[in-house]
């Protein structure tokens, strides 16, 4: 049943006509053309589809369109501003915290949400926060370095 | 358009350099006879606007090919790698190349590319010399401009030099810069794919959204070995917008929305026929041994094994096993195909654009010139995307829906079901040491499941025999090349067995290897590893949990040292520290090479500790990452990587070597921690607990 759902996407209001039980990841990728959010398992097991809903991490493969009605959704495409990278993105670039890049959007979003709450985290707290995100290429050490340095550099994110 | 026509077209108004593959660099991937030698390997294009384009038939899997290949071009042409535009993996634009695998890019393609760029430099300098009326020796080349050293105002640019000219040079004679003059090679450069990947802009095959795209979900049999016999599609056809395509045993449900196509597929009822294999993940090892037995033949034979056994004072017998393992790239296999004007174009997640092209052409009975593969960013390969069944599926469907882009994106269950696994294997080993200086008097391997690839290392052995079967269709499941195929199975057996011999003879594992190693390069690497780890080896088990293993992939050598903690109650192994000393000759991009080693160590940890395909008959029981267990952040140790200082040796590939000794180093570390010898990869908590039970109490 098609519903009309409005929410804030990367700071701008959008309205989508689509079934309310449709998973957000398909709405983002298909209806809204934002393909930076990836699909790796469709079962909440890999974190590739991580986005932020009201600044909390959400797995968009397991979050419905209806779930985000009236809320604010932030995806990887919404992080950079005025041609300037977000500090977390910049840290991932600096540390080469990726190889194939398929996990990267989800990693950055998960790290962003975590650092917002806890910029001065210990290494083991970062590990715990990132545990739900899989990286098959083995960029883990660099991802941890990037998250750590992003936290230190700015004392947190916006 | 055929490639030759294209090359002629491309040469107009640009300076094009062709270069053939160098003689003497024998490809390990068999090439079709008569095709490769007369073809070009890659080429450069300097456009009238001064941009330097580099076209190579490899793909970017995350291994950093885009960056390191651009560095080689930049080195010779005095550019920043950022000034080189890379075009990878488009079969219409790039000359034929072998797959992106086997660690071939740096070993095979790189020297050719450097040679091409060196010649481009020479030609440009000669042209500038004429244009500026100054001798070549008096010219300076930098950032796409050439000027007279004494008078920088007298200058020209690449763009001005090539404007309106058509010039082809076949390469041969020009030597690349000597290492002492290199300013790019040996330095770490920012990855060229960084910005696209951290902003979400990078396009993988599944991210393409061509207007009118239909997403195709394919009906799968419940078990391997079965194919579709009949199907009832009435339910699916009631879903608005659904379209069914059938081609033989291939049945696909098409819809503009991928999730709707998937839901509609669930409404299709199929019956299947065929025979599924009668074996499971427990019985597989005996199955392989029994099936292999009649076909066993000696493939390595040096010295007299029987006589060696008589001379042995210490004999160790071991049986080493490994399970089927999936590539499990985070991006499942994905392709988009479009049939238009008698040509099939496939945008694919691929390691082998040209293999995909030929396979699609064959499946559709088209000429190769009627198929174009365009590689996208690839979300991991590791050998899994060397072959393209998904691309063929997309093309077969697209052939029936002319003009419509058809996307086939396997979901995780399909990806785990349809993957060509790392083969399960059994390696039986008998070997012995003499009583004197601890020489290996005999080494006897009988193997089922893999071949002898990288079974030997430069260890002195008085007698050595390796028997493996030539049994076609040995494996009940589909197998394929998994990063350093055969090598990790053989290294796990060999390095575990050496450790067991050392323990039984009461020598430490490093001393034993120092005595046996005949190659000075490996010996130096062993010392480098032990020193960097700051480890004082002692006969095991010492309780410290430190283990070592050596491995090779062609000329690339690796020594791995692992430190683990074993929880004796749960059987959990925690990798605390992992070091690899690596010798791959001249390291072109140190940070890029380091990333490859870090990734390989991480994959090796997954291979050793948790990754296993569970199956019953033809049913693959692992459907997602809840049971197929990849290493997560908590499994990652402190990782150290050191490279041997060996800049005079030609660069070897870095993709495969570092994964080879990982499982063996971890098994040896488990032994050092507990006295338990784990012989079955992956050594899951259950297998660790079983091995612990076998340790004699003191
Ligand atoms: S795709 Fe959502 S968690 Fe894997
Ligand atoms: S970079 Fe490939 S999955 Fe993380």
C-alpha cells in the first residue's frame, strides 16, 4: 500500500510515495538515487547500510520507510558541507581506512554517531562501537586509527 | 567496434604509445594460444589538452591498482600521480589483459607500463627539443611542461606538442629511470580512489541507475547439483509490474524495484531435478581421501623416501585439513547488462573483464567483438570475481529484453551458495629428522583437494615426495581460486609439521628452520621477523603463545609471527599480536603494500579461526553472516608489517603472499600456548577444545 511519507533527508525535507513497510535502504537507493548507502546482507549483520536516524545509527536494511516519518535521516552523501569533508571523512581519507570501499559509508556513519556521543573514546570502546560493521578487506586497524584521530582532532563532530 | 579500429581512432590528435608484453614474463594464468603474444598489453594516451590517460585491462578491487599504476606513469613523465587519468577494465577501451589476480599486476603489467611511460618521456623530449631548438640534455620536464633549463621562458607543454599530430611508437628500447633518480617510486601516495569512496560517490555495479532498469531475481535450486525442471509463476505474475523471463533452466523475475522483484520471486514455485552430492561438512574429508585414492600420482619426487625414513631418528605423522571457505566479498556479485544494436554491454563487478567478455560471448553465441565489459569499482574480489556467472545471467536475461538495462545483484544467500569456494583439503604428511644435526631425512605428502602449488619452500630435504590425484570433479561443491590458491593449504601443513618436528626433537622452531633454509633471502627475512618481534625462541610449548611460519607465493616471501591467548574453558583463540616480514622486492607504494599485508593478515585470521562453509548434501547451510563468520573488529590484533630492504629485486605482487603463512603461524602459536596441535582449519572453539583434550597431562 503506497503511503506518502515525509522526512528530513540530509537537512532537506523530502516526501516519498512508497509502501510504508518498504525498507529505507531501497527508498534511498532507488527512489532518491542516493547509492552511497550499501547493501551487504539485508539482515542487520554487516552494517554496510548504516545511516543515522535522528543522529542515532540505524541499519537501513532493517528500518522501514514508515519508521522514519517525520524524522531526520543522514546518509554518507549528507556529511560533507560546502565542499568541505566532515572530520570523520577526512580522517578516513588521511588514514586510508578502506580498500574496496564497500563498507566505508557504513563505517563512517557508525563512527560519526559514536564520536558525537563520545569523542574521547578509548580504543576498546571504539572496537565495541564498530563491532557490528564488517570489513572483508581487512582495513580494520586503519578504521580504528581514523576514528581515534577524528575524535582527538576535533574533540568530536558537529 | 573492434579494438584495432578503436586504437586507430584513438590515435588521431593524440600521441599513443603501444606496448606489447615483455618476453620472458610467463603468465601464470593460461592465455589462449596465439592471442596474447600478438596483442598489446596497455597503452598511454596524451591528449591535446595535456592530460595523460592510462588504459589498463585490470580492475580496482580495493587493492590500489589505480594508484600504484598511476605512480609508475607519473614517475617517468615527472607528474603527480593525481595528474594521470586511469581507465581500468573496459574491454572496448583497454587492451587485452589477464585477470586481476595471482598478484600479477605489479609483477607482470607494471614493468610494461613503466617501459611505455619511459618511451613517452623520450619521445616528448625529442619533440620538445625540436620545437624549442635546444638539445634534449638541456631540457627540464615537470608537471606536463618542458622548458629550457637555462631559460625557463622557452617552454612548451605536452598538450602543445601532441596537438593535431598522430604518432605511434612501438616500444622496445628505452630504459626506465634508474632507481636513484626516482622520486615517486618508493614513496607513499594518497589513494586516487579515496575521495569517491569516503563520500559515497564511488559507483559499484549495483549503484548504476540507468533509466528503465529492471532488477532481476533468479530462482535458485535448494541444493547444489539440482536444476529447474518446472515452475509455477502465476503468483508472481499477479504482482503489478512483474515480468518473467525464462531461458532454459534460468528463470528470472523482473521488476523496476529490486525489493519487489525479490518478494515476487518468493511467490514462484519451482520443481527441481538432478542429483545432489551425498556428503556433508563432516564426511567431506574421508570422501575426498577415498575419491582421490585411485588417482594418486607422484608430482614431486626427490631422493629416496623409504631410505630417508630408515635414517630418521624422529618421525612425525600429521593429517592437516581445511574446510571449504567462501570469498564473501562484502559486495555480492553484481552485473548490469544491456542488449542494444546487436551488442551486449555488461557493467560488472569483476576481476577479469576479458574473461567475462569471452564467457558472455560464448554463452550467447556472439562474437567477442559484440560484447563489451565495463568494470566498475569492485567491492572486493580475492579470487571470487575471476569468473562471472552472474554477468552471464544478466546477459542472458538482457538478450530477451532488448534495450532494457537488467541488473542482477545476488543477495548474500545467493553469493554464499553460488561462490566457488576455497577447496576443502586433506594433507597427510610423514616426515623425519636425523639424530645428528637435525636434517630432514624424508618428507612425504599425500594430498586430496588441492595441488602442489607452493608446497615446497627452500628447506633442505634429503628426500621429498608429494602425491596428489588427477581426479576430475573431485569436489562435490564448486571450488575456485581463493587468494593464494593451494599455497595456504600447503603452507599450513608444512609449517605445522615442521613445528611438530621441532617440538619432538626438542629444538626451537626458529633454530630448526635456520638449519634447513637454503635461500639467503628467506634466512634474512626470518632474522628480520624474529628481531622485529623481539622474541627469544625456545623449544615449545613455552606457554607464551608465540608461533612462526614461513610462506611464499612465487618470488614473494613472508615470515609470520603470531601471538595468541587461548581460553581453555571456551576454546576461544584471541590473536593478540601479528607480525609479518615481507620480501616482495622493490616496494613501489609502501603504504599501499602495507594495506595489502594488513588485509591479508585479517583474512588469514578469519580463515584460521572461524570461516567455514557448512553443508548437507547440496544444501549450503550458511545463508548469511550470522553463521558464516568473518573476523570483526574485536578479532583484530595489533598488526606490524616490515618490508625487507630489497630494492634491487624486481617488484613482486603483494596480493597473495601475505595470506599464505597466517593460519600456520596461528596454529603454531596455539601449540606454544597450550601444547595442543590444531590440524583442522578453521580451528573453531570446538576444535580447540578437542585438541586440548589430546594434550597429555604433565
Ligand atoms: S545490509 Fe544492512 S546490515 Fe547488512
Ligand atoms: S574496504 Fe572492502 S569491505 Fe571494507
